[in-house]
């Protein structure tokens, strides 16, 4: 089982996976690249249609629905663009290279790698299912209510003029949606499918990188814990120092990896955690204030999806910080007391370096930890209270 097993296939479907040149011909690469660009252009046009469609929305419920969806999709498009940057692709290629070499791992190291990979696969599938539920409830809840209303029309309990054909999105369309209803509906279904797949892909890319870092830290911790036993089997002091040097290089590679990720993602995280409270507020306001309608279930599922994604992201980032600092404890547990004084001095330097936390920043302002998610929820509650006060006035 590979770490990127699910992430890779989802990224291939969305059109922004980077294939190695030897896998396909130049024409096939160009075709795949064109497919990815067309998908993104279509999604960009959808966001533009959402913006134009806001002018025609008169119902307050539909307006808040449209604004919340516009924010969600705009952030998603930013994530898509960032995930295709050369530097992010380079980070993903490093994980692919490690996956290719994973067969050489043995013992505890292989167990850690496989456990981490299974976790990443399960998370990817779970995220895909939650995103799919969002799409299904968005498209078909209104359809189910429409079918029920039509039965009431046939039985004479409801006037046909009070029933409208449902469309998932309140957007501007270049066609007459009444005359070409089925075409408009199929296009909305296609858009929902693309949106759900993009949401899964953008989230799983970042989470796959975070879980990979966690796996590397855990492997390094075990190596430091086993350091005394390994050094006792090495014949000379020079061999012991060479082994220690290899562990230090691994630690430095992890530090470098986290820094590269932070540089590429900190402004994306800033956008996401600035807008997250607004998205949560829009959904909570609709769920708590407006009547139960065909979109109610979609709002609840979307709200759960956003909360799950936000708390999962902050938890993994927090774990990197905690486990990174725990490397010093692993060094201390490594049966170092039989080693030379010079060797112990090197270990002290490693322990001191490990005390500097591995952090991911939210823009230039603060560190991404569990408290970041709690702060976002508190901000959403404050916005919701303000909206309720305005509504009461």
C-alpha cells in the first residue's frame, strides 16, 4: 500500500497530477494537460456565473446560499492554483520517490510506513464520501421534494403554479433554463461532480503531505531510540559517527521539508482561515434561522464537511509540532550512556535543535495549531450573533 494511493487517483481525475515523462508520449501529456486546463476553466466560468447570478437573486435564503457557495468555490479555486505550483509538485514528487523506495523498509520502520499509508487512504476515502454526500444532497434533495410536490398536484392538494422545477445552483446561464431545463440540470450535476472532486483533491494533497511528515518523524524517533543498540554493533567510532550523521541528515531533511511546505502554503492557509468563519456563519445562519427546505440537508452536510476539514488540518499541523519536539526525548531514550563523550556532545546539539518546534504558519501572523480551529469557530459564533441582532432589529 502506497502513501499517495488514493490522493494520486483523485488528482489524476481532477487533471493536476504530474506524470513522469517516461510513462506517456509527449502528445498524451499535452492531451492530459489540456484536459486539466479545460476543467479549471469550466470551474472558473461557474464561479463567474455565480457572481453574475447574485444580481438576479431576490430571496434572502437563496442569496445567502449563493454567497456561501461563492466563497467556498473561490477558496477552492485558489487551492487548485497553488497545488499546481512547481514547488508544490516538487514536494509531492519527494513523497512519490519515497513511496517507490518503501519496499526497502523493514521491521518497525515498515510497520510505521504501512500504518501511516493506511491512515491516509482511509482519510482520503472518508473525505471523498463526505464531499460526495455534499454533491448528492445538493443535487437530489430538491428533486425529491419536487417529486413529492408533483404527487400532491396530481391529487389536487397543491396548485401546479406553486411548484417550480429545481436547479441546484442560482447562477446566470447563457440558455433559457425553463426551455432547456434538462440541459441546465445536467450541467449543474457536472459542476457539482467537479466541485466535489476538486474539494477532495485540494484537501487530500495537503493532508497527505502532513501525514507523510508525521510518518517521517515517527521513523526518525524509532531510529534514535534504537541508536544505542545499533552503535554497539558497529566496530569503530568512525562508523558510529557516520551513523549519527545519517540520522542528523534525516532530521535536517524533515526540517527543510516543513519549511518548504510552510513557504508554499502559509498564504493559502491565511485565506482559508480568514474566510472559514464566514463560510461557517453562512451555513449556521441558514440551518438555525431559515425554515427546513430542500437545501437544509445539504447545508448541514456542507457545514460538517467544513468543520471536519478544518479540525483535521489543524490537528495534523499541531501533531507535527508536538512530535517534532518529542525527537529530543527519543534521543534521550536511545541508550547513549555507553557512547563516547564526543558522541554525547553531538547528541546534545541534536536535542537542542529538536526543541525548536516544526511549525506551519497562517500567513505572517500566527501558527497553525488546534487553537486556530477553535478561534475560527468562536469568530463564526460572533458573526452569527451579530447577524441575529441585526435580524432582530
